[in-house]
C-alpha cells in the first residue's frame, strides 16, 4: 500500500475500515492456502497484506483514542 493510499484510509469511517480489513484477511487466508499447495506466484504479497491489515488496525485504534479524548471524562 502506498503512502497516498494509506492517508486516504484515514478518511474512511470505522465501518468501512473494518470491511476493508475483513477483505484483506480473506485475501491473506487465500494467499496462505496457495502457499500451502505451492501455487503462490508472489510470496512477498503475504507480507504486504499482513502489513496492510496492521495499518488498518492502527488507524481504527487511533480513531478510537481520538474519539475517547474528545468525549468528556466520566466520573465514577
């Protein structure tokens, strides 16, 4: 994923990010299956997809932290 695409992800809603993450996880599963039966053409693609999943998870976490910081603190 290029930096430009990564920055565009920050503009997506949490639901869209989760949908994109699920799609990447499905792709990762398929790539691992292909590797298992020796049909994988580009082994580096597995690494790239794993990193893309991590990037999306990071953005989701950042959004949650930002949302928690913007809401007023609750007292016990």
